[in-house]
C-alpha cells in the first residue's frame, strides 16, 4: 500500500512560502506596503498566515514522533536534494520580487504585472514538480505507522480549515463599495 508523506511536500511548500514572505517583507520595509496602525496591512496579514502555518508544521513534526531511522531517512533524502530544492525555490523568490516591483511601480503597467504574475506561476509550477518528485522518493523510503499517517491526515484537514478561515476573514467586496 502506498503511503503518502505529505509533510515533506508541505514543509517544502512552507520554505517557498517563507521565501515569498521574505520578498513581501523586503518590499514592506522599503515602504511599498505600509502597515496599518492596527496591524491589518496586507503584508501583516500574509505574515500572520505564514507564521501560523510554520507553527502548525513545527507541531506536526513534534507530534509525528518519528523514529530515529525515519528521521535519518528523511534527513538524508532531503540533504541529497538540498541543491535541487534551492534551485527550485530561487526562481520563485526572484519572480515574486519582480511581481512586487511591477505592482508597486510608480506607473501601473498591466501587461508587466500580468507577465510577472505568469512568470511566478511558472516558477511555482516548476518548484511544485520538483517537490512532488522528492516527496515520492521519501514516500518510498519512509515507512510511516498508521498513527503517523492519521496525524498527517489530521494536519492536512486542520491546515485546510485554517486557510478557509483566512479566506473567509477577507472582505468579499472592497470597503466603501456599497
């Protein structure tokens, strides 16, 4: 029976997300996205979402209670692919920065924004393919217990619920559009 090792994918996605948050933060620190006094600026909202996700990943890692052999297998596999992961994430960060530059340019250029967004989508797609391949390799090497698999399934459900709650917390219409 094939066992999914979703936390590898999710963990790598978190790394890509962190890179994107870092790109946002860089722009925020240079005045591109001003924080509101009440902490509700767009960068703050995204940073809070990613912080919550990282806390959940850390909790999952602890709760899985991987055996030493499982930890070593995951570690060695990810170590073997470190360079590949770095090569996959770097274009995501570069494309995200380019998109931020296009969005926050003094003169709005819709074509440039759309081109930058398309490039980011392609970079994310390439990174996702890389992560999926590594996840598959780890999946074949690590033998998770039924309890560990259940914890991963529970994590995925909680993660989806958190993202849904985040989306539901966003306004459905711009303020003042009544």
